[in-house]
């Protein structure tokens, strides 16, 4: 189940790179993502929506949140083509996906702290 | 990954997690990291800390990565600061925008540390290459400035030497590029003590400083020997030997040397490898080519060098025109040479002698030739001897050791007469006597005349009546050369006697020769006109010296010089 949301290979690579800072990176990502979700939900126009989705896609992909990155990519494309019908449903899905990965990241943090 | 020197790398990324991740990757690779959360911060960080390389997110708040990249490239100027765009952009249009803004490469998200390290390394190589190129460009520019400065200094020094001559004399007109020296062109002119004028137009092989270095010793020999009263032959031999000794094999100097005698109204010419010069007779309109008969200076050994000159009569107003090969070798667009025929046509069309240089230049321009800066021309005209005042000689000694009561006898025999000119030595000896210095020109002219009479008419038995017309003039000098070469016996004796007289003094010069003598009475009957080509020597001696007399059937000439108390 976790594999469709988080790529374990990415996580282990991140831990290797970050060493002691790994838990902090996870925290930072969670905080950052909350801000970006807020931006997504309050975008004034398609351009803002596209930019916010683009940035969120980038950091999600870096953090191995494969499904989140995929959803952000879809949102970015839709915003770009200005096909905004049903866009709120897509934003809702991103919100839902984050609600799934967030505890996974927190668990990962606890796991790394207890190592 | 640690193999390269640590760089300072600026990371501009608005996502805190991405920034943190990238910082760790870069730091782990051994570099120093600066961070910025938007474009404006990135530009400011660059301004303050000049990082070597920038990792730039394209989409950032406040100022996006494109604008920040443009500003950073502007600030960096000529220095290459590579910018790698961090992007998950995939559309080619967006990637093109990155390049247009000055981006040098891309790094896609998610980040791959191995690829990032490879890109940093590649960009660092590029950055160093650019720095090296700039450094070398600046080095070349510095060397170039240095070279120009050296040329300026060399030219200034050389101008001092060159201008010690008499190029500004009223009978000389010349045209030369100010930097002709660095094209190997050389123009020198100086008076001999007797008031003759020596002119040299030379052309060294090569360009630049190498072409100029030979000019200095050549000018030194030219001025030194001319001032001491040496003739063309001795000066040529010395110049050739000196250049042969000091120049590399592939360097030499084409040159034409002239000796204009205003008193004898003649020009002596030696041309080694230069284009034809021209002797322009105003009376007949003829332009007699002065053709190269010798190899350039500095080619032959002193033993094989040929110093034989040609002598031509000149009338007042006649001109000698010399030019460098830059004139006739000027090419048009089709590689055609301007050539001698075109030059002759300019001569033929010329009406105002003073306009000739301008007309030649105009013809070169009309010909469509590229402007060459090695075009040198000089024209020397024969004036009345009285129209020219050779500069007074400057002496540096105090006069305390001036010899005032002495005599000396010389006998110069056949082998010596062939190759040695004793006049400069005799003159130098006499000019130790301060009282004689004021009349050094007359003294030298008289000595030269008596000596050449004794040698040519006495020892060599040449008939001066040959010189009555121009063709005889040439024949005379041809015979002179032949007989001198074949000479076995004979002598010229010179007796000098200096004695104090009151507060001044007196010099008696006696010159004897081993020849047949001449009918003194008949020659002395002629009026003192000094204009005919022949027999002028006797008049000249009588005009310039005192109490001139001939004895022993013309084999012994005697003349006196007096001076008063010195101020």
C-alpha cells in the first residue's frame, strides 16, 4: 500500500544524503507542503494555480511522493490548458493524497530517529 | 567528487525542502553553499559574494529564475558564472526560456546527486576555460601594449639618431611613413666635412622590431664615417662588414647610397638591390635610371663585397629620385603590381617637380592599391654650393692640448692607394689645431682635391679633359677604377707643416705624386670660373687656399692656410 504513495528507494537515498538532517528534511517537507496546499486552494487564477502545482510537483518528486507528484502534474497540465471544470475535485484529491502521505512521513521520521 | 577545488555555489530555490536537500548534496560534494529563496535574494547574494556557479529554480516568487539569471549574467560581465536551471519543466518552450535568460544547463527534479556532480564538474571546466581565455586575452593585450611602447621608445631613440643628419636641408624632399622604421625602411642624410652630401635610402628585410634593429648600427656607421670625411666606398665596406657580422643570415639591407658634390657638380651612386633610382636632368628632361649593380648590404663577406660606384655629372637644379619597393610593388585587387611603367608614366606627366610625390601617391591610390606603409621616396637636388650651409661641427675638447708647432710626412704607395683613403685621418689630425677648425670645410675640400689630383691625374695618369662632357665623365670614372685596380707602382706624398705665427698660425700643405706632371702655366692661365666639368680642381684650390703654387712640372702642389688669434 505504502509503495503506491511513497517510493522507498527515494527515501533511503534521501536518508543517505541527509544523514542526521534527514528528520529535519521530512519536517520541512511537511511544513512546506501545508503551505503549498493552502496556495492551491486559494489560487486566484489559472497561472497561480499552475505555478503552485508546478512547485509542489517538484518537491514531491524529490521526496519520493510519487502519487502526489503525479496528481500535481495533472493539475499543472489542466491549469495550463485552462480546463478548470472539475479542478476542485483534483485539488481535493491532492489534499486527500497529502493526508495519506503525511502520517507516512511522520512514521518514517520516528523510525529514523529510533535507529 | 572531491577532486576539484571547492567552489562557492549559490542555490536559489523557493521550496525549503528542495533547498535543504540540494544544499546537502552540494555540500557533501565538497563545495561551499549560499542559499536564496527567490530571484531577488539570489541577485543580492551574487552581488555580495560572487559565487562561482548558480543552481537556479525557474519558478520563484518575488523575482523568477529567468530574470535573476539575466541580472546575474549582467553583473558577472566577462567572467563565466555558469547557471544550471533546476526544473521539472519539460516543455521545450520553457527550456528555451532558460537558455535565453543565460542558463547554461538544466537539472531535472527529482535530483540525482551523481548527475548533479557531473554537471557541476563540467560547468567548472567551462568556467575555468573561460577564465583562462580572458586571462590570455588580457595577457596578449598587455604584450601588445608593451610591444607598441617598445616601438615608441625605439622610434624615439632612433629618430634622435636619424635626425642628427640633414634631412631638413633645403635640397631634400622626402616622404616616409612615421613608422617606416618598423617596415625596415631607412632614410639618412649627412654632410661630409667638405660639404658634400651623403644620402642613404635602405630597406631591411622583414618587418617589426627585427627589421628595425639593423638600422641603428647602419645609421651609426653612416653618420660617423660621413662626418669624418670617408667616401662612399669606405663607408659601404664598413656598413656591409658590420651588417654581415651582426645580422642573421636571412637578414640584409637593400640600399642606395648617394654622394652629391655641389662643388664638383656630380653624384656618386652605389645601388645594392634597391629599385632603380633616377637622375633627372632638367636641361634634357632625361631620367637616367640608377640601376642596382650589387647585392644588398650584409650579404657578401668583406672579401667579396664590391664597393664600386658610378659617378654622373649634374647641373644645378638636376635631381636624384630614390624610392623603396613599396611604391612599385603596390598591388591592386587583382594582385597586379603598380610597376615601373606606371611610375614612368607619372614621371612623364609631371609638370611641377614639387608635386611629384603627391602625383605618385595619387597614382597609387587610383591604381586601387592597398595603402602600404612602406612607401618611401626621397628627392635630392643639386644646388649652387653657396646655397647650402653645412652645419658647423661641434668640438668637445678644451683646446688646452692643441699642437701648434709640428710637421709630418706621409708617403702612400700603390697597394695603399688602392684600398685606403687617408683623408679622414689627415683631416682629424689637422683639426686638433683649433685655429683650423673654422675652415675645416675649405681645408677638407682642398686636401681632397689635391689628393685626388695627385692620384688620378698624377699616379693614374688620367686625362682630366675627358670630363668635358657627360659621356666622357662616365668613361673617366670607369678608367679610374680599372687603372687603380691594376696599379703596381707610384706614390702620393703629403707634407703637413704647422707653425705658430704671432698669436695665430700657419699650415703649409704640400702634395707630391709620382706621375708625369702637367703644363702648369697653361692651366693657371684659365680664369677662375669653377663651372666647367674639367680642370675645376685647380681653381678650387686657388680659391679656397692661400698662395697655391705648383712646382716640379706640376708634380708638387703647395697651398697655405692661416688663422688669427682665437677669441
